C-alpha cells in the first residue's frame, strides 16, 4: 500500500470517528448544527472508502483485460468536436496531476500501457459517478436531503471531469500507439532480413563496403602534376 492510500484510509477513519461523535452530540443536544456537520463527515468518509473499494475492483478487472478498442471506451467524432469546442486541451492543463494520473506520461510508459491505464481510470470514475448518489437513501432517515444531494453532485462533477479528460486523450493516444506498433514491426522485419541475409549481402539502404584493394593508399591518394598531365595526354586533352 502506497503512502497516498494510507493517507486516504487515515482521513476516512478520522471522518468516521467525527461522524459518530457529531451524531451522538446531535442526539444528546438536538442541535441541527451537529447533524449537518456529521452528515458532511459521513459523506466524506463514504466517498473515500467507496473509491478505494472501486479502485480494487477495477484493478482486478484490468488484470483480466480491458480493451480500449471496445465500444464502451470508443470516442465518436461528435464527442471529439465537443471537447474541441469546450477547449478541453487548455482546461486540462490547469488540472492538478496526482495519484492515478502521475503515471500517464509518454516519457514514462508506452502509449499501449497508458491506454490500458486510462480505460481502468475511466471505468473507476464511471462506477463512482453512479455510486456517489447512493447516500441519498440516507436522507430518508436523517433528512437534510439537499445536503446529501449537494455532496453527491460535487463528487459527480469531479468524476465527469476525470472521465472527460481520459476520453479526450484516448484518440490521440491510439494514434501514437499505432505509430509505435508500426515502427516496432518495421524494425523487427528489418532485423529479420538482416539476420537471414546470405553472407556478403547488405541490408537495403546500406552502402557496400569497398574492398581493400580498391582503397587508395595514403601516399597515392593525390596525383602529382606530372601524373595528371600524362592522364590528360592519354585522353587527348590539352592542359
């Protein structure tokens, strides 16, 4: 378990302790302030724990294989135009990079690996988007429906932004991945041709190495004036 997840577990545990403490104070005093703050702490704890659990589930699904070419992860041309009109490229530059997004750099991983990780992240946020509204059921018991709704909507907006960023990046990552795959197979094919080439043959694009006797010695590399005159005379040229 990395330090970030440990921190999240600590925050969730602390929020749960505060939740029970505040709810007990609400029962004891009847003050609605304790109830409201207790609900906020409960929502915080739920969102953190729920996301950690969903993350484990999505990792298990990713190990079985998630294809970025499936229809679920496909990005239509209309969706791409929407992201372009919404200035998504400029918008995502202002987003903080942390946690699950730190590994999504071409300088660290191949485009194929990033695509698989991107699909896993999107799947997590799609699930948490819907699961984030489950606390609305608690409003039947606690009341304060609008507080539960506000917390769920804020979490849903976060999930929508993260999902949109992954879907915006995917078509370009697929193009990069296809180019990397083409280059890989092209190099592999060239290496196979070089390994299977008969002795004395050279791979296309390489100049044939000259024989030793064809290479002039250093002391005869330059002709003297007398030799040049003799050559010109033999060729019928006049200097």
